[in-house]
């Protein structure tokens, strides 16, 4: 008796793709469905309906893989995705990778067995591994771009340009950038945007690279300490989660924000406006990103990248630099 694995090998696709194709899933391209059906017929494959139901579930399902669900930005992406998934009559499954690329591949492989496609948010996986995964199951990226794979991203370069222009207009001439994880695609794009904006708005040494940090309390402590040691008057953080850690450390060291140090975040998570002082940050439409990613996943069009506009939200964590900081 011909097995599902043998059909998959003959068709050059994964077993999950074969199962979905034979179930008529629209997630699988029409040409692939036809080819799989033809090969299955030629091999006289008789599908096990019970096993297929275990693979595909009672209805089509879409997976979401995120690096950290405790980060409010990814929670918003997940909310936007779930709303769109429900509206389409589908189910959603979510996997948290804890910022670990190896764990990301493991979670994605597990979801591929029970889902008809996956949305990967801020993937830390290498280009080669991502391309291999995208060849086995339908994937849409959020906050990451890879040729041939549909994606939704915020306009990182414009966000950095707005932040730098704001700080320069206040009179800051020495800004520290607290970067995100070294494997972050978004951080690389934000650094590129920062470099371009700095050449336009500041002098050659106007930006100090404070390093790469994991967003959160520990990363914020290290970033704030380096900023104070380097004599910057403003800190531009990779994201709001890192900015929160920076604000906490500055408070511990008796550095007043914004009187002695201005701080700018990126993402505009809900808590940003509730801080004391409220955080100046670049607003990224996370809900829309999640919804748009599902639309791309369900689309039969050629892979495309959607770039969504961002907007600086000026609040009270930024001000003109003090002439005499008095930092401790």
C-alpha cells in the first residue's frame, strides 16, 4: 500500500502539503494541488481519513511564531492576526520561541504538521533555513524580508529618520543608539536608517553605538549604564521594551528624564503612554501588521512585501538637552 510519505517524496513536497492538497486546502497553490492529486492517483494512494483529520484539524488552521509573547508588540500582532483568522473562518495556533533561533525552527516544524500556513514575526532564523521552510509550507514574514517570501514590515528607515530629526531639532548633538538582538533583521534596518538620518541631521560623531541588547530589564540596565559612561544626552532604543528597562535604570541612578536624559522608543506599545513620563516613541501599526500578514497568507497572488507607515509620537520623555547634566 502506498504511503503518504511516498507520495510526498514523488511530488517533492512535505507530507503536510500532500495532506492539505488532497484535502483541497486553498492554502496550497492550485498547481501544486493538481500535481499532488495526479501523483497520488498514479501511485494508487488511498488516504487515511482519520489520519488526515488529525493533521488538518476540523478546519483550516494558521500558525503564528513570535520571539517573545511577553513583548506587548507581538501580543498586538497576534491579536490582529487572530481577528483576521476568525473573520476568515479559520483557527489560529501560537508558538513562542523565547528569542531562540533553534527553538523557532522546532516550533515552526511542529506547527507545520497541524497548520495550513504560518506567520513568522521577527524571525531570528537564517536566510537559508527560512528559504528551506518556505519551500515546505506557506509562510508570511512580519518584520523580516526574504526574497520570494511574502512579508509585512514597518517603515524602519522613516521611523529612525523621524526620531533623529526630532532629537536634533531639540538641540541634541550626541545620541546613543541601544540596539536590539544581533540576529534581528529589524535592528539591522533601523541601524541603516539611523546612519542615513545621522548624516543628514548630525555631525560625524553624532551617534554613539551603545551595543546590542536583549529587550527587557537586564538589557536596559546595560544600555543605560553605557549611555551615561559615553556622555550622550539622548538614548534612542531599539524598541519600547528596551526603553522601559533604560528608564528604570536611569531612575535607579538618579538621572531625571527628560531633564538630564531624553529617551525615545520604537513600537508604541500600550504602556508607553502610561509611563511617568510618557514615552516618546515611533508608532508601528502592530494590529494592522498581523491582519495584513494573514491576508497575504490567504492570497493567491505572487509574493509581495507590504511596507506600512510609522509615525513618531512625541510625549514627555524628550526635551532640550541640559547644559550641565549633573549625572551620577
